[in-house]
C-alpha cells in the first residue's frame, strides 16, 4: 500500500489541494480547486476516492482562522486521516526548505569549481 499526502491550501471561499506520493515525491494530482461548500467538498472527495482504493491518504492543512473547520469535519466523517498544521510550523518548514535549496546550490557550485 502506497502512502499519499494531500496538502490543502485553505482560504475563505476556495481551497486548492495537491496530492503527492510520500515515497517518491511524485505529484499525483496537482491543483484541485474546489469551493468551500458541500459541492466543493464532494469534488475533492471524488478525486480522493479514486486513489483511496489502493492507497493510504494522509490529509494535512494549515489551520487558517476557522475556514478549515467545516472541511476538516467533512473529511474526518468520511474516515480520512486529517492533520492540522500550525502556521508557525509551515513558516519554519518553508524557511528550512529555502535554506536547504540554497545550501544545495552552494554545494553544487563548489563541486563544480573543484573538478
């Protein structure tokens, strides 16, 4: 069974989800746009259901004010594993990711110079 991660960018009126393979980093579905209402939630559910038959899906989203609550309740009622990520943690992760990318570029530069 493959573990997939669905990251959801939560906003007031519309949300955007992307689904990744946790093992390979491969993007399975990119930019699923859906409204913050039952019809939109069912749009997301349709995409998740197609993948859920043979994969475990973990869903994470940043707790943005109260806009995530209805979606969180909807998905947990459908037995999906949902995780809230604090804005502080996502901010720290972004800064670390940028630093690692920068360090990787520097490392590649020195390897290039030394060869």
